[in-house]
């Protein structure tokens, strides 16, 4: 089991300056390798308090220079917000600079505020993502970028610096909707799971993804990587209270950033799943939705956190877990305590777990 640390740079309500948030989360990120984490990850978001990391490859370049062996991952680079040529160049450059330690995560985005800010039609995001992904992934293998699509028409150019090893087997995509999971299977990439729906539903969709992947690629799909918001504390009562405050607080930032109280996704092409998701949230009400989200995450004593992660990864057959330890205005001291306790008490047990395929054989 590979265990990663996700760093997301949240500043809800601007209770601190953005600079202070960066100082704290960068300090935490630099602790990942000494703590024993296998990888450090960040996400791409723009324009709001939700996540202040507009360029994951820049952050990961910094982390590559401040580490020796730890892997670095994007969860994710949102391709419709980029010129795919520039994205491919940044990816290849980062991989060369980090000696091949980059795990590439890609996605299509779902934030209206971001599509509006980039002057893009959100209804075109799925088409743009597929075209950009095809161009970028093929370019990373061949070293040549060329494409003739509806949205991107690219004359042949050489990708420099040349990619020096394959990205196959280390490329993943975020997929929330069933339709996206089918697209990722056809693209031949693994799946990053950001918990937003019942794990039983995720398993069902992953089974369909694996079937399509097998048919299209004549190979087994890579085991997925699961993410989760973590609050670990020796006191179970405090763990619950702080999870309610911080994981519940994070959920509020999700609602605000994605504007789930609006109706813009109701008839938005490519976002049919999100429209249904919004309807279910409104039915559950604020408290019910918060409780639902909390129950998908990882909080409690070290033993409780370990049990929850084991259940998640066994349910979906994952070979990796990325925990987020600083979010929703949590103090730096609390986030360090949170991550340190997890690293000392939970992570060693997770690393004893074998690959998903082996665990499934043993269970059978």
C-alpha cells in the first residue's frame, strides 16, 4: 500500500493571509518525506478560497527539489483550462527534473467560477478533456504532439525536453461520474477516487470501468488510488468534534466553490451526474449532506482511521491512499499533530498491506 500526503492550500473566509497559508502548508509538505510518506500531491483550482494552487506542476517542481526519493503527484491537472501543448511540455519538464518521480493525474473540472474565469464554455469540458488527453498522453509516449480535433488542431511539433520514460501505469484521472469512468478506461488511465458517493456505488462503477478497460486495452486496469480527508486523534470524542468542525467545514467550501445551491448544472451538457448529485444534496439538507460527507472520510482514533481506510481500499481494490491533513482553516500546529499521529500509528500498518490483487486472492 502506497501512502501519500495531499496538500491543498485552503483559506476559507481569508482568516489568514494567503501567504501565511502557503508558509504553513509548504512546511507540512516538506515534512512528508521525513515522516515516511511515499508521495506528496496537490490539486489545481483557481479564483476562490477553496484551493489556492493554480499550477500543481510548479508546486511539485519545488517539492522535487526539496526531496530525494518521494514521488510527486497531481490530483489533478485540469486539461480544459490549459493549452494541451503547454501542459505536455510542463509535464515532461517536471518528469525530467524529478528523475521520473512524477505521477500524472488529469481531470476535466466542474467549477463554474473557474470556467467563467477562463472564458470557457463549461458545456464543452468533456469534449475538450478527451481531445486534450488524447493529444497529451500520445505526445508523452511518442515525443511528438499532433492532433486534428474539433477543439484542438495541432500541427506536429516535437515535445522538448523529450519524455524519457513511459507514463503508462502512472497516469490517473479523477472520475466522479460513471460516464467519465468509461472515458478513462478508453484512454487507458487509472482512476483517482475523491470520496463523494457511497463506496458501494464507487465499486460498482469501477467494476464497469475495469471491464471496459480490459476490452479496450487487452490488459487489467491499474488499481485505483483513493483520497480522503483525515482527522486522527487519540481521543475519540475530540476526533469526532474536530472532524465535525474541520471535515464539515471543508464540505461547506465544496458547496460554496461548486455552487451546488445554484441550478447551472441542471441542463449542462456533460454534468448530468452532478445535477442528480445536487438534487440528492438538497433533499438531505445541510446537516444530512455534511453527515453523509463526513462518513465517507477518515477520522477517529488511529485504530478507527486504520479500519476505515482498510475498508475503503478493500472495497474498491485500491493500492494507494492519499490523506489530506490540513484544510478548512485548521491551524498549522493541529495539522502537523494530525499528520504526525497518522504517520506514526496508521501508516506503518497500511504499508504492511499487500497489493490489491493479492489481498483479493487472500480474501477469496
